[in-house]
């Protein structure tokens, strides 16, 4: 017989998956809308070619948080309209450190490129661009699963780099049990997604052992100081006004002030 606690955790996992799917549907609508806007822009630019040559359509010189005008989330299947993933530029046999300076303290994440080369390569590419700098961790879960989710420059759960990367190391936490899940141990850092091979920039920090399907690339491990930091955020709970008492923006806001990826 399934206990009430097991049932509660199962419902929490199912809710997590449903929310990922809803974000994916919302993201696709955004891409469709932006595709129409982009098509219109092409016509406008074609008509104003002379003005373009004269410098009338200059940018403001600021860097964008996305690689494409349409943007993306980590929960989308690659499409022809997406930008290609960054070219491999790391040592696949080396270990790297993803260091994050936050308003609450520092988090250091150890990454093994031999196990997750595409993920490590993408994070270095994004960090080198300052993609994660001054972005907020937008989601905290405190029931069923225990994670702090970050990596979305939009802060809505619908932002991403404009490309997708493949899943990796899905068997790194062992085989799934009878309930279809594996334990993501406290300290684990994994990719958020809404289906196979839809990773982008969003990731989650596990601050207490959590059971989830083995469908989220585990690519790093927090140091002790980082884990304690996230535990404190978890204990503070979610902000008032969240749709669920155990799932929403963290009450103790966390901003990634500066992120770097370096070879260990």
C-alpha cells in the first residue's frame, strides 16, 4: 500500500513535470509570435535597404542575453529556427569549476567534462559571455522535491540561450526504481528541461535528496558552502503570493551576480 507521504511526493513530482510541459507550450507560442514579427522585420529591412546602408538602423551597442531575437528556453526541441549550439571549445578529458557569486554568498560547482562535455562546453560559452550575470533564481520547491532553479535571464522560467543541447549522463545516478525515479542527492546540480534533448541554460540546485525521473542531466556538484547557502534559501520558503505553498519564487531572493567557468 502506498503511504500518504509517498503519494504526496508522487504528486509533487507529477506537478513538476506538468509545469515543465506548460512552460514548453508557452515558449512555443512565443516563438510562433516572434517568427511572425521576424518575417515582418525582413520585409521592413528589405524596403529600407538604403537607410540600413546609411546607418539608420544602428543598435545601442549593448549585448543581448540571447543568441537570437526570438530567444529560447531550456525546454524546447531543436528546430531549424534555433541557433546552433556552441562549437566544442573545452578539453573533454578535464574537470571544470562553475563558480557563482551571489548576493547570499558564493557557490562553487565541480563539473566533469568527460561525463557531460556538451553541457560543460555550453556553460563555459554562456558564462564567458556574461549570460548568467545579474540574473535571479526564479523558482524554489520545498515539497516533494527540493530544488532551487536558476539560469533564466527573463526570470520567468521561459528564457534560454536560443539553442538546445543533448541530454548527458542520465545513468549517472543509477537505474530507476519501480516508481520510475532515481534519487538526486543533495548537492547535485542538473539541467531543467521539458523533454529529451531540450536543455538550454536553466539548471537546478538540489538542497535535499529528491526523487525524479532520470531525465535531467546531472552535470555538477555543489561545494559544502554552496549547499548550505541553498539550504538556507529552502528553509526560508517561497514568496507570498506563489501559486503553491511549496513551489514559487524564493522568499529569500537569490541573484547570480557573476558566474565563471574555469578549468580546474
